[in-house]
């Protein structure tokens, strides 16, 4: 074994960093996903987010307590439970975490407009890593200096929630590479490298701080190159031959010798129309006309992007700076100004009693706050006339969508419902009422009861089955006569029984089946019967004779027209 | 007409369609007094044998058939009317199976029509839920092809059932088919409807609340009393009376599948019996050139006579043929199983166990009353078994040879996983449920464990899930191929049973499993793989090459007392079967002195004798601490050899017959009930009978209950004497090799990895303890595998390239070959240029310190290797392309890099070689440990009983045997030796994390000594894995990631410990060895 002092080879003079003139902040949130999770948990105890990763349920996000308890990222859930049986868990939602990071980035625009995505969004295990980059060149003095910026951010993040802080490590340096590495590997949580001293700060860090890929980090370790300094003492050609170009590039980037640009977040397109009025307007009619203009402006924006609005928000600013807000959801995405205006008219008329314009409205803003891609249906020019409207099959649906919107804007979203078929044998559950904004037209075989023709169901079903007195043969004979609402009916013809067993899992599968509790837990035998008068009824025996009940009761459930 | 019969039953062998076992369907039909039952599963005959057996027992007439479901959705049940028609049906299913992937059966309408035209079957068409005209058309096509066509009338209790039945009747009339009454049952009783819904959802990957109309609307698809049938089909009396017509037409029974042994002409001149006699006597004379001993002579005559009476000669010849093939190819093999330890098998070379050393009665295995084929399993070297399998295929063809199926059933864990999904349990509850310790068996975990996991077992959804999962356990899930059970027939195999594709390319297997074959009395030969045979073969080869001595299994000198001395000292690491912790504890107590002691040793450390509490009585009697006495005179004959204590499976059977008055057939049923614990109810019934029977005959209840407990234990992991004897021989041979040729034995074991309980590190350490010199992997001295090397004054063990983790075999061979041609390598670049192996392989060699002989350290070698990396191409000058290695590169091989500290060298050894010849990692921690008063493990040997002690070591083995009630056994290793630790359940709960996770452990506890066996009972455990970091001097955040994998904290829960649970059935051999 050769003892190895640092070689006396002539050093390449390239370790002196170039002065970039930039000041880069790197933020790193080691526990971002866990700490910003919507899950409620005790932050003082181990908590982990779980996701499928490499064919197993693994921990993909941890809080600090979990790390202290010995859990580590990418550990499988059974392993984790073996170590910490009472670890709190929740399912990970990486998209949500990324969205929150983006939100955080927009929020950080208070310090600088130039916010960048992290350059290495994944850890060595292939898990998401959460960090941000800020270019604060020339901004720091506005907030009382660089340290003040970091402390301000840290303080605000520490108050992320009442019970939970967001852990942050941060560094300020002259290059993206140096700041990134220091944020993760420096000895202190917040480090600031004075201008021109990047090399001194970076060289003692481990090679992993250079944003190398996992294989290269491993190689450095095996070669005994424990710090960037040891790596940097080799001629760059030798390094490139063994590692490829990446480490040298990363080294040069960290030292500011190679340029690197910040990849900034761009806000999504906004559909917004705004009008400021020289004089306050109080008349509803005038306002309506103004909103109509805004609608036209908005629609031209939407059409340019091929989008349809699903939700519109209007904000009216009074001269006393009070803002009146109005939100309108739409059943179908729309880019039709006239339709939009009609919806606002409905609202405004309804408001007219309580509408208080104060000393007048001075500003109007209309935003399409939720949009979706929409294909514009082509208008039929002449064919429709010739073919007698056969091609216009889609028109009624569009028209119905318009009607829904108008009804909803007049009556409220939860009031306007329509029935949709539901795949259940239980008659009262075979139809569900769903808000028109959510209902979708689906027709499929899955929604057709395979044992029942449509004709076998009455048009009128009683809200609640009514008990009746029946004389019938046991065990499962059809009724001979029955008394309903004090009238005796003699049965001439009976079809049945149609046997329907209860949905035994009702009530076992979460809240969505609270309705299942209502109907009783016995098998029903339904009969269609006709009496001497020619009236037809739908009635059932509740419970199988001797299996479920000794003396089955009978109920009337519907009437055929 | 009286006398209803259900002819459209399906069972759960229509995977995820039916919700009852075939037995349940048959038993229910019998209970309702049906005239017959027909069982026809979807596109398979997999369940018919079970139904057949159940019907036979219930005395019910039984029709085996299949429900053919075509890809166009036509469903029709086919019952063969003759043996030939059965064959045609089976062939039709085989063809359809072979078209699809595993588990698929691609059947077309043309297949059905073709079969209908050419074979005499009865056809029962199943109308779809909505009687659509297309059904009538298909029915007419079928009726045009054959006259025996019926349309099923099934009351479904839909809204217009009467109309539906009328429509079907009209269609059948139009098509020219008759009507047949049926309930088309999916389950045997209405209570199974929830389970039926659950399996439907599992099949369609749905949640119950999403499944809607895919499920049935009511619970009517079950077997109903005859009166119901009379009432419901009152308007269709023809449909009822037609049942009798079908029954009259189909008088085929599975009993007609008379099995014929393959009659390949072994010798044109001699009949099979004559040939067998000739071979047996030739073999006897060859084994005893000086004259066959009288006792053996008598045995051979006796056995040959019995074989002649039962016409089993072709069976023995078939097995002999396989063995002869293996011999010719120099593949080691050894027979075991009931008939294998007979004198005839010894003479014709199927086994090397001299029957005169044992005293096994041949009739015990082949009884004239039970006309059951003898059972011989043959173990082959695990790496060469495939050659034998290919030989079978080549000799008999795929038409006549096939592998038996294994029915994969839902076990507790899989059942809960599926049911939880269907019930829509949230992910965290489901994973918490699965995280429980489910054990290996079929029972859900106890309530306390569920509560402990933070779940409330009384929540309705959880309770329902557990109850349904409990019902699902034991349901067949799919068929898979058996590890080695071959069926060889004389006629075409596919006329006997359908054959399907296996997941492996070019593999097929039949639809019946071992039990089914047993029921029908069909010949099967288990061709199994045994790792130890490979190791023994390798040892023999190494000894022949380096010591010049040739051995075969049968020539190893018998009864060598030095070998027994070694075993008595429990120096059994690497020895077949007796190397586990439990066996090592038993060896010094049992003190084996002869071959039969080894037979006992192998059989005694098993769940059977342990659960039956037979171990301690046997040891006491053997050591003369208790008089040898027999519960009765009649049992003296049965238990004489084992000092009055039943240890073997046969003895338990004999007790049932002799002492409890079972008939041999009943005892046989008991054996079967034991082997398949899914019918726990039945075994309990047997238990009552056995105990009561024994008590009635004057035995003590306590003894009777222990006997039954033992039988229960055997049920799961049975061990008959003949198996034990075959294994004992391998125990002896491997112990003999270990004692006389430790280096060769160690090399052979390393080259046969993975096998056994111990890693190469422990095997090499053991060889070093025996005085063997071990040499490191070296680029200029190692071979592809571990080898022996004559160093001039001794024969040493040289580790091979196969020791390096992840090194490809082809690269290892390329290295050895290049060196043989042009001599030793003189640089890394030279090695790369002459072998053409890739950079990643060179890196592995560097990591393994294989370039040390060139004067390069690990890091220097790696630096040199990386210069050859493909990335360097970009940097290299085009001038040097194609001209080997550039001088510039060769020059800086000896780069100056920081030296690796010695501790790290050892850790690196572990990382790439899983062992280190330099030192033990613990040695580097010794100084710091000594300050904490931690003693080396070597002191345990002389430590006094009850002494408190603090020790530390690397955890090399963690076991939590099922029979030990939650006790965890740890084996620690340090530079001075190993130590055995016992962690009682209360300590385990307290130090759970450490017990499971720590790689390096410090333990404070009390010494417990009994004889030479020393344990430390742990009182406090400390995880000192982190102290390894002292050696690494690394930085960064994720400390464990930088450690070599073997030293990282690792999980080994008690959930599954295959290595100790192995040797399940007779086929278990393939799992651990």
C-alpha cells in the first residue's frame, strides 16, 4: 500500500473562480413532501409518505422525526413498520407536492422575479428532491442584505402551519453549482459565501455536492476522492477519460468558470379581461353592458388558445375599494360570449335587490379561472338545411348544456340535478340523482340490468314502499288478493317472482354507501300483478319464507300506468 | 319422476368462477339424496378427480366432464359417454390449451363441433342470461353435429323468468335439442354468495361497489333440495326426465382410466420381470463379489416375488433406466421414497443405502391390499437435473411424458390482499393487515396481533374482510408445474388428462396434481434437484484431480469413527441436513455412533417429533436415564428400533393400525388428511378416533394424545424412515468428505452456492479452523470457480472468480482461458486487451483486489480500469484507435491515490467477495469494544453457566422457527469464533428493531450451558452497526448507503425462513438445497 500525500505535481491554475457578478440562492427542502402534505399527523412523531416505487410500497417522503427514528427514503414499508411499528403514513401525491413547490416559487417572487427550478430534481434513489434556485443579484439590499433574505424566507417557512414548519437549508454563492452544493452539504443550515470565495467554500465538500450522478459519486468514493479538492487536483483530461465530461463541467460550473443559466418558472397563461371606469357606475343595466364587453374580450382570448371556460369569476371594485365577487360554474366548457353574459344577467337580476354599488363601480375584472381544451364545433353552413337537420344531432345537447348553466346560475349548483342510471339490482338504487354539472351521459351495457327488460319496471315508483295485506301461497307463490290503501284488489294475472337479494356489502364500503343502510336487509320477491279492474301494480314480499323470516310482509312499490 | 341429479355443477377449479370446493358440491348433492352429480369446470378437467374421490366416498354416482367456453361466448358442458370420448375431450382441451399462453384455453366453435361429430359425448348447452337468437343458432349447429344435445333450463329468478324459459324451450325445439333441468350451481349453499361475488370481483379487477350488474342479483345459484326441483320444473317434466337419459347415456367413470406402465421394450428377449431379476442379481453380485450375504439374498428373493405378484417390474425398470442414464452421464443421483430403500433398489443402483444396515420391511411400502404404485423420488445434482428431464422427453416423447401440476391455492396473505382490494379497504389499512405476521399456514393472525397493529377487528368492513379471506384460503388460484413429478404413460398422455402450457417456454404440464394421480393410481416419478449432490460430485472430482483418489457414493468407507467424533463435537458446518442450529444442538446430545443414529438424527429434529414431545424421552432413554419400555407388547415390534419412542411417519401409521384399530386403508386416509392440512376438520375427527381407540385398548391418554400431536406435526413436514435413511447416507458422505478432504469439500460447497445455511464466509472460516490455507482471488492464479492449488508443501483452497459479486460466468471463463494460452497478465490494460472483457467486469475485479499480484492497490487498479472506460473514447486520440491501449494510458496505472485504511480493505472485501481473508471486521473494533468490557466470543467456550457476559459480533444468522413460539435465535461471529444467542419473545418485543435490523450487535446476557452446548440468553441488545462507520471515515448524510451491502442493516423477519422450513414434503428438497 502506498501512502499518498497530495502530489507535488504542478497545479493547473484553474481553481480560481471567475467573478460572475451573480448572486444565486439555493434553497433545499429535505422534508418538503412530508411537511407540506395535506395529511394530518403529529409532527413530533415519525411520519412517512408511501408510494409504489421500484415494485414495492416504499417511503418516498419523511419528516425529520422519521429520519431520527432510523427510517430512510426508498425503504420499503414493511421494513419501516418492522423498525417503527407505529409510524404514521399517508399516500404520497408527488403532483401535489410539485404544485406546492411551484406555488412556493411564485410566492418567492416577492424577493426576485428570477426563480428557477432545481437542476437535479431526483435523488440517487430516483425519488423526488425538492429545491429552488433564486437569482437575487442586485435585489438583496431591498430586504436588508443577503442574510436577511435567507432569514426572512426561513422564518416565513417555519410558520408554514400552526403545527408544522418547513425545514429549509439554504446557501448564497456566486454560481448555481456552488450554491446548490452548499445548501445540501455545508456544515450550517444557512451559508453565505462572500463574492469571489466560492472555491474555498466548495473544495472541502464531498464530490456529491457537484451534482454528479450516483455512479460517479460511487466511483469517487471508491477511488478515495473524498472531497472536491482531491478530485480537482487531477489533470482535467485524466478525469474526463475516466468519468466522461460531466464531472469536469460540473466542477467548472461550481467554480463559475462555465456558464449555467437558470431555468425560470413561467406562469400559466391567464384569461383575464379588465376595465377601469373614469366614473363610478351604479346602474345594473350599464354594468351588464360592460360585463358583456368583457365577455367578448375574454372569448377572443379563449378562442385564440382553443380553450373553453369552466368557471368564470367577476370582481367589481367599488369606489371605496370594496370588491364584490361573483363566481359562475359552467356545465360544459364554453367560449360563447352571449351565453356567458346571459349567465351573469341571471345572477345580477337576482342580486338586484341586495346589490349595493355604493358610490359606484370603478373597476371590473373577468377571469376564466378554470379552463379546459375545447374543440370548436364547426357551424353547419348549408348541409343542415338540405338534410333536414339530421346532422344536427349534437345541437340539443349543447342547448341542454346552456339550459343547465342558466338553471344552475339561477338556482344553485346542488339544486339542479338529473337522474343517471346506476348499476344496482336494488330498484331504488338503480337511479341516482347527480348535479347537472357533474352528470355525464354514459350509455353502456354495464348499466343495463341483464335480467330485467325496461317494460318490467313501473313508470311510477313510490318514494317509500307501503305495507299491504296479501294472501299468497307459500313458500313463494304469487299474491291472490291484496289490500292497499284500504282497497281490496283481486289479482287476475301475476308475473314473477323476480328475486333481488340485498347488497350484502352495503355499509361495509365507506360513506358513499350510507344510502345502502336505508334499505332493509332481506331478499325481496317482486311480482307484477294485474287486478280485475285492469290496474297493474308492482309489489314485493319482504324476506324468503322460512329462510329469512317466518311470516313475510308485503309491500307495494310501484304502479304501472 | 323422482331422482334429481345436478349435471351442471362447477367448482372453484373454474378459477374465480365457482365458490365451492368440488368436495363440497358433491357432498351437498349426496346429502340432498341426488341420484348423481356431474361436475364440469370451465375448460378444464383439473377438478374432476377430487370430485370423483368425494363421490366415491359418499357413494354418489359421478359424471366427470368439462364446460367448454368458446371464444365467441358459447358455453356447453360435455360429458364423455365412453373412454374413447373422454380421450377425445381431453385432446381437444389440450389443443386449445397449447394455442394460448399459460392458463389460457383458446377454444373455437369449430373445435366444439368437430368434437361433437367425432366423439360420443353428451352435450348440455348453457343459455346466456338473455336468451338471444344467436344461442339458438349455435344450438342448432351443435344439434346438427350430434344427437345428444340438451339445452339447460335454469330458474334464475329474473323479472321474466317464465318467458325466458319458454323462449329457451322454443329455441331448443326449433334447433332439435332436448331440455334438461338444472340449477347451474356456482356454489353449494346460498351462504357462499358473498364469496362468489368476491371471486367475481377479483376476476374482473373490480371493487364490489363498482361491479354492479357483473355480479348476480340474488343467491339462487346453489344446489337445492329435490323437492324444489320438482316444484320449479313442474311445467317442464320432460326436462326432469331427460336427466335420466343423460345418466343412461354416460356410463363413463374415471375408474376406467386403468393405468398402464410404459412397456418400452427394455430387452426383446426378456419379460420385464425376468429383466428386473437379471439386473437385480447382476447388481448383487457386483456389489458383493465374494458372495451375496444370506440376509440380502433372502430379501431380494422376497421382494422380487412381491414385485412379480403386483406386476411392478416395469416401474422399477423405468426408474432404473433414469438412474442408468444419469450414471452414464456421471450425474450423481440417489433414490428415496417408500420403495427406494429396498434390496432390489440397492442392487440395481437406485440407492446406495445398504438395506442390511437398516431393517425396513418392503411390505410397509408396497402393500398388496392397497393396490397403489410404489413411490420413488430420485434426487439429482441440481445443476444437471435438466439433462435428465430432457432425456425423459426424448425417450418417451411429449405425447407420453408430462410434468404433474401443483395447485397453487390462496394462502392467508394472498387471500387477504385480494379481498381487501375488492372490499375497497384503504391502502394503509390493507398494508397494515398485510404487515402482520401471517405465518406460513392457512390461518389468519390472532385477534391480539390485529389489535396490536392498530386495527379494530370488530369494524364491520374489517371483520367481513377477514371472514371472507378465511373462506377464500385454500381455494385454487391457478395451476403451476410441479418441481419434478413426472407422469409417463404407455398410451398418449393427452387422452388421459389435458396438457397445458407452462410459463416457461417449451414446458408443459398436465392438469392433475400429485394427489389426483395418487387417487387414480397412476405412476409418477419425482425427478428432484438436490444441491448437496452437486457439492458431493464436485468434491469427488476435486479429490480425483488433486489427490488422485476416485470415489463414488457407494465406495465411501463406511462407519469411520473419526467422522462420528467430528459430528459429536457438532462441527457440522456445511454437512448435509445437520448444519442447522437445532441439529448442531442435538448432535452432542444424541452422540451418533453409527449409521442408524444418523437416520434418527435426521428425523428427530423435525416439527413432528418436536410437537409430539418425543425428543426428550428418546434422549433420556438413549443416555440410559430412563428405562426402555413399551406401552404394550404389540407396539414393541413397531417401536423396538427407536427405543419405544415413535420418531418416523411409518411408526405413527403403524400405531394407528396396531394400537387404535384403524384399517390399513383408514390409516392411509389419515396419512392423506395429514398431508393436506386444508381439511383441518377431517384431521380433527381422525384425532378423536385415534385417541379414543387407543384409550379403549388400554393405552394411556397422554401417550395417545402425544402420538396424535406428532401425526399432526408430520402432516406438515413428514419424514418417513426411508427418506431419513437416504438423507442419512448423504449426511455421512458429506461429513466424511469434510473430515478427510476439508479443502476440497469447502471448494465444492462454495461452487454449489446458493445452498445450505451458511455463506461462503462461514464455510471458508470453518475450513481455516480445520487447518486449510485459503488463498485470495487473483487475476493470475484463480480459476472461474474455487479450486485446489498445490502450493508446494500443501494443497490449499484458492478462491475463484465466481466469488466476486456480479461477475459473469462467461467473463470468468474468458480470463482463465486467456491465461492458459498466453500466460500471466502483466497489467490491467494487458488483461483487458487479451480477454476482451468489459470495463464493468474489470472494475469488479479491481474492487475484489484481484490485481494485487500486479502491485496495484484496489484504488490504483480502479483508476487504471476507468481509463479504459467507454467515456474515455471521446477523449482518446483517434491515432491510437484499433492499436490496443495507448501508452499514455498504460503509464499512469500506478496513480497516487489515498490509501485505503486496513479496516476499509476488509469492508471492501466483504462488499465484493462476501468474505475477507485479511481479517474480520470485528478485529478493528476490538480495542474500542474492550473499553466497554466486551469480550471476544471465544471466551464462551469456557464460560461458566449463569455467568453474565457482554459480547459483540456480526449477525450471520437469524432464525425464528415456527415451532419455537416466537423465540429468535441469532448467531454472532467475530474474529475469534461464533456465538449462539437466544432472544426470548419479551426481549424481542422490547428490542424488536435491533433484533431485526442490526448487522452488528452488542449483547449483554447470561451464559446458559448444557453439556458442551453454550448459549447466551440475551438481556439487553445494542445496535452497534454505526461503529462500522468509524472504519469508513466517510462523510455525507446517508451514512449507511456507503457501507458495503452485506454490512448494511438488513431485514430478516421471522415471517419466512425457507432454509429452516425446507424439506416440507418429499419435494421440499428443491427449495433449500
